């Protein structure tokens, strides 16, 4: 269950973070797009301006050369001779006059002559071929055939009478061309490239002395980190489009705008700028934003994890309270039920047996050695059996010294080994009574299985070396009888057949009525009276006992109310409540409301709790008692000395009245010993300021003994048996029995 919750919570965190991240990313993207479009507009403007400056400077150079070509052409016309020889002569003449070594004339075959008089062939050169086609143009960066230097060449056609008879070129040293093209850029962080359609960088804003054509391809440089952008650029340039892109070049991230320089064949201008230079603040803002976002998410996740952990710890603590037995530190019955459920689910076809066992005469161990020793023994017993059990077998303490287990191996040897031998547990000799029920159907219900095992155990009681009693189908009859009683009692309660009889408590010195106890009787429709021994034990395992208790309580309240109305001086009446009420949160409030409704003051009611409750957590009991005290009801401990209690425990439980069990007076021959015990109890009760009621007072000897050890209040046949309301009403009125 818990794991499922955790998984859900983790999924929640992940989804939430993802949604948050996506939202912020989208937002940031939007902001970025806006910034980008601004940058794109600005940069495109800059690149256009640069292009205009560069173009006009280059066109000036081209125009100058065209002027040279025109002048030469005029001279040829004037001379009336356009033979190559004549043209060459006139050119050299012209160049000498212009003192321009960089000028060059070529005939149609590519025989070129320079102003210096040197000659070379430029037949295959692109610039030459273009000029022959009538296109004035500028070459890419090439190596001079004359002197091996890096040069650019501007080339224009030479016309004569409408025909192209050759070309005129001018060479520019690479550096010269750089100077012409280096338009003043917007900042030092910007850079500029002129490339041709194949991507070769012709001019770069940083002049490079060493020019390696292969390593200077812009597409290739771009392609490395931005293949898509490079492809798009190539496409755009092919179709002479202008454009804008963002890309990573080396360590830098740049924005770039590009545009064709249409006036010059095959040239394109790209202007780039570092993103940080364009939007330094935006980048910082974005970084800070991402930082904060990250921190917020981290914090949220951490908080959620912390909350989850806290919750887990809390539920672990709660589980510990519910699942760990205080006395044995082992499993509680609640945990046992869960474990068994799991075990059954995992092995629906497995063979299991239910085993219950308890320690013989544990009450004497408690009385003799004290509670701490009793607890220690219980702890050792749990440990001993746990160690002897398989991993899949379950064990728990139910209450007091009663344990329950579900076993897989119930071979005779094993059972004899565990239960037959006398055990020495922390220095005390211990025997066990145990009952085994081989489970027939795992769907039968743990309650019924335990009833059956208990029945088997009960059958062994009173036998020496009894070992383990095994459930036999004969017992089914007894169970069926219990089941029947339970049902009949429930019906009896609803039909008002369960009524209280009252037994007086008498002050032995004055003979006056000191109080009374309400005791359940079942008067059937046929008028038959059934004593509680015959139906209460059967009801104690189910919730039926609660119904009986409340019925008796209600009838008692009604009785007191009637008596008060008759003007009787009422004394308190005690009502028995079983230990199951200990876990009923609304118990005292329920009690208070019922008393209020009937107008019965709290001082006329006493609650009797049987002493077996001491096996519940002392804190629980005291809280329960405290609540009753708060509404003004006294609490008496019933059957003191009959079972597990010891004088020590009186210190821990905050009761008002001690009812000494009738077993103390029964059939004792050793009156000295009896007297000693009585005296010890009297002293302790006195010290703790407890009222004492002695139960089962049947004889004058009993009364004499009480007088000797200074007890005052008796309840027993000597004074009166429990009587019905009518007869008790007379005693109540007269204040004596
Ligand atoms: P208890 O609370 O200890 O009640 C006293 C029992 O001792 C009564 O038995 C009473 O009849 C019997 N008794 C009184 N004086 C003498 C005497 O001098 N000699 C002998 N031998 N017995 C005497 P009863 O009425 O049969 O009740 C038996 C038990 O049933 C009660 O023991 C009590 O534990 C339980 N019980 C009775 N009514 C209720 C009830 O309304 N609710 C609950 N939870 N338990 C009840
Ligand atoms: Ca009682
Ligand atoms: Ca009693």
C-alpha cells in the first residue's frame, strides 16, 4: 500500500516538474524568438549597408577598368587596326604612360601581356572566360601565374566595333582587396566574409597571409556543428536569396545575415556577430532565469521528498504501535492477521494448522515473581517459539499469556519437541497448554479457527503432561452450541429478556446497605432463569457482551431513576463492563449522556472492570479510568487476586475500589495463611486509599475474619443473594438487607 502511495507521489513530482519545465521553456523560447527576430532585422540591415559600401567600392574599381578598356578601344578605332599585335602594342604604350604594371591585356586566345612587358597565358582562368562573354567580373583569391602571389583580378571585355576582341585585367594584391572590402563594421565582435557560390572564403574581415583554399570553405566550417544551417545557406545562395541564421562556429555562437552581391559575379557577403555581443543582457537574464527555475524545482522536489519521508516515518511509527507487541517486541495480533492473510493468499493450496497455547498457572508466576518477571517470561517464550518456526509461519501474543501461531509443519515429533517437555524459561519452570486445529478451509475465518484451537486446548486442561490437544470434529457440536447461544442472546437482548439482578454490598459493622452490584440474568419467554455463567463466556469473543453490558446499564439507570422519584436515599450501584470497552473511544461520553438523560448523578454509578485488563497497556487503562473520573464515575477492580494481578500492579492503575475475589474465602483450611494474605492486601489498599469490597462472604467466620483485618464492606450470600429489582427495591428503600 505504502509503496503504491510513494510511486504515485513520485509520478506526481515528475509530471509537475515536467509541466513546469515545459511551460518555462516555451516562455523562454518565445522571448528568445522575439529577441532573435529583432537581431535578425538589425543584422540584415547592417549586412545590406555593408554590402552597399563594399559594392560601390568594388564597382568603382570595375568602372575604372572599364574606362581603361573604353579608352583603349577608342585608340584602336582611331588607329583603324585591330590586329592582336597592334592592340598589344597600343596597350603597352597605354600602360607605360599610366605606369601601371598591374594592368594586363589578353587576346581572345588568352595570351596576356602585363604593363611591365611580361607575358603569361590566362587561357583557362574563369575571370578571363567571363570577360570574353562580355561580363565584367572579379576573380576569387588566386595565385598569380606571374609571381606566385595571392591576388584578385578584375577583368572586363575589350570591344571593337561591337565585337569582343580581347580582355583587360587589373591585378590586386590580396591585401589591397581586403582594404577595399573592409567596411567599418558595427563592433569589434563582428566579422565579415565574402564567399563564392562554392563556399570558398574570398575575403575575411581578418586578413590572412597564408591562404589555404581547402581549409577556407565556409560551408564546411559551418557544417561541422550546424549541418542543417549549412544546407539551408547553400540552397539560399544557389537561388540568390538573402537570409539569417544562428550557428555555432568553433567556440563562438553567432548570428549571421547574408546577401548576394549581385553586381559581382558569384560573390556573397556574410556578416556575423557573437550572440553575446548582440544580447549580452538577454543572455544573462536567461541564464539567471534558468538558474532560478532550476533552484525552484530542486527546492520543490526536495520539499516533497522531505514531506514524503516525514509521512513515511509517521506511518512507520503508527505501524510500530499497531504491529509491535509491547511486551514481547514481536508481532501483535493485528500484524499476525495481516501476515496470515498474506500467507494464505500466496499458498491457497497449502496445508496449515492453527495453534494456540498458554502458560499453565501463569497467574501464580505473576503473583510469585512479580510483573517484570512475568513480562520477561512472555518475551522469552515468544523468542523461543519464533526461533523454532519457519519463515513463513506466523506467531503473535493475543493477550496475557495467550499465544497464537499458524504452522505448516505439525508433525508429532515437532509438537512433542515444542510442548511436551518441561521448559526452563529465565529460571522458571514452565508448562504449556496447547490446542491445534488443522485448517480445512483457509476461508473459514481466523476467529473461528481460533475458537476451534481453543476448544482443543481447553479439553486438555486438568491433565498432567497433556501436550497438545488436537481439534476433533466432535467439538463442532460445542462450537455450534456457542454459536447458537450468541444468536439467542442477541435476540434476548433486543427483546429485553436480559435484565439486572441486584446484590447488596453491606457494611458489616452497621448492617447498612453500602451499595449494590447489578448482575445479568436471562429470563426466557417461558420464565426460565439462566445465570450469566451459561451465556456470558460464549459472548465474550464476539461483540455481544457489549450489548449485554449496555442493556444492564440502561436497566440499572432506569431502576435508580424510579427509586429517586420515590424519594429513596440511593446508594451507588456498580455495573460490570467487559474489557472490550477499553477500545471504545466514545465510551465515557456515552455513559455521561445516558446518565444525563435519566437524571442519574454520576456518584450513584460505579464501573467494574475485571482484573484481566491489566494486561493491556497501563497507559491505555489509566486514560480510560481518567475519562471516567472526569465525568465523576468511580472504577472498581473486580475479582482481585483471581488471576494475574499482584499487589504491585495496584500502584500503576488508578482505581478507586478493590473487590477481593470470592476465591480467597473459599474452602481455605489454613486460616492463618488466609489472614496473612488478607492483612497484606488491607495494608496495601489502605496505603493507596482504596475502598475494599470482599466478595463471596458466606459465613459468620468470613465476617469475623473481615472484622479482624479491618474490612468494612461485604458482598455475599451471607447477607443476600442477587435479587430481582422488585425485591431489591425494598432493601433500597429501607437501607438495609
Ligand atoms: P462477578 O462480577 O464476580 O459477580 C459476582 C458473582 O459472584 C455473581 O455471580 C454472584 O452471584 C456471585 N456471588 C455473590 N455472592 C456469592 C457468594 O457468597 N458465594 C458464591 N459462591 N457466589 C457469590 P453471577 O451473577 O453468576 O455472575 C458471574 C459473573 O458473570 C460475574 O462475576 C461477572 O463477571 C459476569 N457478569 C454478570 N453480569 C455481567 C454483566 O452485566 N456484564 C459483564 N460483562 N459481566 C457480567
Ligand atoms: Ca462484578
Ligand atoms: Ca467479582
